[in-house]
């Protein structure tokens, strides 16, 4: 397999972007560091500080103190700061996209898309800050007036994943700032650099320097255990695995900490016989290959009705074959590296197991030779439910396709998982599409499209896929407490 070569000028620009990252925003005397490697080359690109538990508690002190002052600012001021931050993020999109591609690996075009998506959350919450929720009503039995309002919940702990290092940061930081909360942010150790740049830009926009405290550490469990046991943390927002989310929820119980958990997924994508074939193929490719399949809402199980299955598999395989594998900085690349060698080994095992159970390998199935963590775009057809890949979250560029005969079977198989984050339905029959969508156990359903996320919509799942919502007006409420005032009234 031939990988696309890198444009030297882009490599120089990315090195300059990395060199501009402020690696220790806490300003502490931390000498211990850890490596951040480019997944396309396996080369070291930065060595951020490996902050200690004591450092994390210092960060909490600062964020808590700054948050109390920030909560007293006006909504207009907070909105103006977020609007400035949005403008600066867009102005610095080249720098941000290059850092995202170098530390995470996604193609540069997708990195630019993430910058815009991430910045849109900042703009959205700049606007939401000026639309406070509240209510005025009369006591049904008379004698008083009931008033409800919302207040910032307090100091927040925000833990972000590696796959969307900018969007997952702004989706948490922006609503916290909008309502008046301080934040301790822990990015994934695999991709901490983008978050450091984002925090720097927020400060440049007018956010107090101590309000957003970015802690970089390899000791994720020790970090969360220490901060979650501190009663000053009143809100935790986590995006990651269900296993880690369960641990955090148990820790949250000690001080009854409000929790938002965006956890694992096992998204089914259902294609019915009456689907528009071209639209279904296009949507399935987007749902499968966006971010190299390294997404919690990626199409994990593609279930196709028998009448359209052969034509769908043929068209889908050809579209997957067109994916261009290589370094995300290289021109024309549409599929970058996966995050590390553990992922490559996992994908190899999943493909081998599926084939051993009777699946048909239509495309790919192998890792690329040489440096970097590359795996081919892969299509497996007629995947039996007994194979491991049919039961696990793939999180990579492998499409697992199975067939079904009728609607009832499709719904039963789609729901046969403890997860319920996203689902997809393709049918030109509007009644069927909505009827099936209503029966799917998922927090989000894409109907005749493979891209479900939107800043104006509540992002989140059901069952083992988590609690709470991010984005939209609902995402703002996650960082607020409802307060109720009962105002006595004189009898008339």
C-alpha cells in the first residue's frame, strides 16, 4: 500500500504551530513530562508537563476563586467575551487545524471542519448567554407568586477525549463560561495540545486567566479521584468510555455532583429496501468514515434489507475503495492514521475473528507497512452476530455489514445492545422512517443522512451511552441550578 507523501511546506507550518503552543499554562515548577507523538509518523511532537495531584488541586483553587468572581459578571459581558473568542478561533483556524492533524492524525480538511464545528459551539453559547431561562406563575391555591430562575452551578470538572480534541473542549468550556462557572479541564494525554491552544485563545479574548485551568497528566484515574473527592467540584462533564464514566458516577455520588456523561456507542445504520440507494451509500460512508471511524456516533453495525443489500454493498464498497490513506497533512488524503498501535492491533484481531466466523472480506482488512498507525478502509459483509465485531464498538475504518428481512427484525437487532447513543435510518417512506426512529433506543437518530451532530441540537444518549446533553439550550442547563422563590402576596 502506498501512502501519500507530505507537502514539506505544510510540515514546516505545522511545526511552527506546535512550537507556539504554551505547554504549561499553570505556571508551576513541574519538571516531569510525557510524550505526545504524531500518529502518522510516531515521532515526538511535544512534551507537555505531567502535572501532579498537587498541581491539579492548585488548579482547582484558582478556578474556584476565579469562578466566584466570574459569576458576578453580566450576561452581556460573558457573551461579548465568547463572541470575541469565536472570532479569534476563526482567525487562527490554520494554526488550530495543523495542531489537530499533527496530534490526532485526521486529514487536514477534516481538521478545518472540526475547527469550525468547535467554534460554532462558542458562538452558540455566546448567544444563549443572553437568553436566560426563568418562569413567573401564580400559586394555584393563591397567596403567593412563584418565581424560578437559574444560577451557575459552581466549579466544573471537564474531561475530554482524544478523537475531537477541539470540539469536545469547546462544547464543555463554552457553556461553563456562558453561565458563570470556573473550569478545570483535563484533555486526553494523547491529544492535549489543541486544548492548550484553545485555552490560550479564550484568555486572549478576555476570559480571566485563572478561570480555565488546563491540567495535562498521564495519571487520569488519580487526577479524577482527587478532584471528585473535593466538595468544591459541583459539576463533572465527561466524554469517553462507559467503564470510566461509571467510575466517575460512583465518585460523583460522594458529594452528589451533577454529572453529564457522553459515553460509548454501538450505532446501528438501517437501510430499507425502499431507500434511495445513492443517498444511503453516501450517508453510510459519511457515518462510517468521518474521523476515520473514530467517533462515538460512527455507524458501527450496518444492517441492510435483503432486497437492496447486494446493490448497496457493491456501491458502498466502491466508495470505501476510493478512500485515500496517508498522513493527514498530505494533499488528497481522506483517511488518516488511527490513534495508536493498540488500535491497529485491535482492528487486525476483529477482522480475523469476523472472517473466521464466516464474514466475507470485501475490501481492505490490513495494516499498512512502515511508520505510523495506518489501517485500510475495510468492508466486511454478511457478518454473523456471533463474531466479536458485531458486539463491540469498532472505533475505526471497518464497516461491518449484515442483512435483515423485515422491519421487526431490523428494530430488534438494532436495539440488542446496552448502548443507545446514535442510530441511522434510510427509507424514502416517511411514515416508516419516523415509525422506526420512534422505536430505536437512541438519543439521536439520523434519518436519510449520515451526519447527526449539530450545535443547535441536544447531543447525548440513553442506557449505557450516558446521562445529560451537550449543545443546544439543554446543554446550557447542565451548568445551572434551578432556584425557586415563593413571594407572599397580600390578599385582595
